[in-house]
């Protein structure tokens, strides 16, 4: 046990190296710009970008990833039954019944309930297990070593702002230092700050290129209402996988991450919509009286045969949990579980 504990502590310590590296680069850039190239007009904008960048970076690092609530945990008796069962069909039957009161719209590629054996919870929609954090994270996007944290529902807005302000920070430095960089190469700059001017421009330009591509990609993801995981592996709904299943239109997609009040969009304060457990989806059952997505396949029908209709942008909404609960309960009451149906 002792060697394992020591190894785990070493891994956690090493995970902070990228964060420490970024912090040192930022501190040095502050010294190189403010102390060595002090111009009052530049400093006003520099400090604005610097403060917003550091604020966003701090919030991204130290905002704890949101986890599934207790309602997604199996009851103790069901958990014991699940662990004792050896047949996957019987285990899935237990999960189907436990999920009857949960607002679930997605499933595994095989049509089963998404369950995490490590955390022992039924995964909410868009939730995934992070091996680095060793926990299930709501609306997980990816684990970022540069912030030593998992980027998900609780801090995705902060991460986007961190990229935005770091890009502005680097662009501003590169643009204002460029004239000194040119003077350096023409031997017109006679100051002890030559090294800082040269290195500052190269570092700022290098980070500009890398951050710009990453920032552009995540803006595209926000516009499509996808996570990085969903971009590579489309979520599976009742009718099969659909990469646009959570897309509600550009404006609503933006509002899900940044909120309804535009005055808070540029501030690293939490304004994202929802609770991270349920998300509006444009995939609904064709029956107008039912009006919800059922996670379960109907008896004697494959998932591909189930009818579905797409709502337009103005009709998209998250249906009440009561409607969803009634649909799943009715299904469990009127159908029996067979090995062929659970596959």
C-alpha cells in the first residue's frame, strides 16, 4: 500500500508541472513587459488583459468538476444485486429499472444503460469518466494538463474565456513588442532588455499560433453544442448516433454555455444554463401526445425502426422529468426483458 500511495502522490505532484510552467511564463512576461518596456498607454490595456487572463485561468484550475448527483447512484440493495449478477442481461435489467426515474436520453453504442463501474453510478447524458481525475464529470469535454483539471460543465465557460484572454494577452504583447523586435535586428535598440525583447516576442507569437487554433476549435464546438468527446464519438440516442442531437440552433447553443445575460458573457463567473444532468435535445418521439424521448427500445422493434421527428429551433425545449418518468415506467410495466432486447 505504501509504495502505491507514494506513487500516487508523485503523480499528483508531477501533474502540477504544466501549471507551474505557465505561471512562471506569465510572471516573467509581466516583468519583461512592465519593468523592461514600461509605456503608460500600453500598461493600461496590458493590465486589463492580464487580470482577465489570470482570473479566467484561476477559475478554470480551481473550479471542481461537477459530478452526478446521488439520485444516479444505485440503491444499496440494487447495487448488491448488480455486483452478484454474472450475466450482462440481468445486470442491464437492474440498470433499466433503476433508470426508470432518471431523465436519460442517451445510451451506449450497444443500446445499454451507460453505467460507470468505477464510480458505481448511472451516467447522466453527456457525462463521462475521467481516468486522470478518477471521477465521472458532467458534460465532460476533456482533461487539460495545462490547468491540471477536467474541463466540463462546471468550468467550460471559464476555459473558453481563458483561451480568449490568453490569446488577447499574447496578441497585445506581440503587437506592441514588434517595433522593439525590429529595432533589435537593425541594431537600433541599445538597452539591457535585448534578451527580454527578443524572447518575449517569440514566446508571445508561439503561444498566439497554438492558442488561436485551439480557441477557434472550441468556438466551433460551442456553436454546434458539442463537447470534444462528442465531436469524435457522436452520442447515441434512441434512433442511433447523432452528432447534432443536442444542437438547438446557434443562439441557443451559445446561451447554454454563456447564459442568457450578455453582460456576464465576458466575465469568468458561472452563468451556464441547466444543472449539467439534463440537456435539451431536438430528438423527440413522433407521437405528439407522448412528446418525449424514451431511452428504451420497444418490444420486437430495433432502435433503428423507432419513429422520430425533429423539432425546429423555436420548438426546442427540455421536457419535464415527470413526462419522461411516466414513459419509462409504462415501458417497464408493459415489457419483459429478454437477452435479445437488451443487446
